[in-house]
C-alpha cells in the first residue's frame, strides 16, 4: 500500500533507530580506555561485556587477576560484583534493555504498518500505538544514556578514570534514543491525518448538499 511522505520518513527513522540501538545494546564500547597510558588495567566495558588486563582488586589483597573480555555476570567475577556492577550501571542496563524490547515491538508494528491498508479499521490504532511505543522507548533510552553519561567515567569506578572516555557504543545509544522521538511524532501526525480523512469520509452526503428553495408560482 502506498504511503505518504510522512509515513515513509517515519519508517526510515524507525529503521535507523533500531540499527543504532541494537548495535549499542550488543557492542562493548560504552566506556573505553583512551590508550594514553601503558599497561592499563581496564580496557573497555559495554552493557554485557568487560575487558581487563591483569586487573587486581585492592580490596582482595591482589589474590586474583582478571584478564580478557568476559560477560559482566561471569561467575569468576562474583567477588568484584559490588565494584563491577554499581547501582547506576544496573539502572543503565535495565532502562536500555527496556528500550531495546520496545524497539523490537516498534519494528513489528512498523512492519505491519508497511503492509496495512489505510482503509483498515485498525489503521489509526496501529499508528497511534506505534507513536506511543516509540516515545516510551525513547524515554527509556534517554534515561539510560543520561545515567551512564553522568556516572560512567567517575573516579570511584573503573581504574585510571582520567583516561577513560565514553565510547562509540554510547554515542550510538544516544543517537538511537533521540531518533525515536521524531519517529513517534511522525507516526502521530500520520495517525491524525488518517483520522481526519476518515471523519471526512464518514460525513453524510446531506451535509455537503445545499437545498435551493423552489420558487412558488401563484396563479391569481
């Protein structure tokens, strides 16, 4: 079914936001070492993966060294979970996972929209639901990137905090979250347009006709 320019732009933004958010969700470069120091203990971290190079937790008297890239919930990391997984990082994971889930729903709704007829009785509900879904996903993503942006490179988390920078995965998360807002607005605009069109078609023909009074002829 042919779509309006507004609908096409909304689909493009939905696809772009899905690409950015999925990449940020799966990649491990939310916080990275800038490479300006030799033998850094911390290399990089994403939502689900962290990379160390002979990292030693001073609270455990250097009895364990962590090297390589591992899942953040790896069993070997249980002794440093309180350090590795602070409250702000758990909140970041939670809100961005919720954002990712809603984006998957948005992809499904967008797919249905692409093949749905404008004459379908659920067409307006589909557009409004997709707009609301995009906005909620954008809100969750925004909360997530705000939390991590304010706390990711703080001095009491990863070692050598002054040499840790927000990475490209974080940038993708920001871009993807921001794109969800205009996409939702475009779906809303398309839904309002469809509603007005439906209201126009549903008006009875009598509303558009003008009754011309007949002239009376009186024979005297």
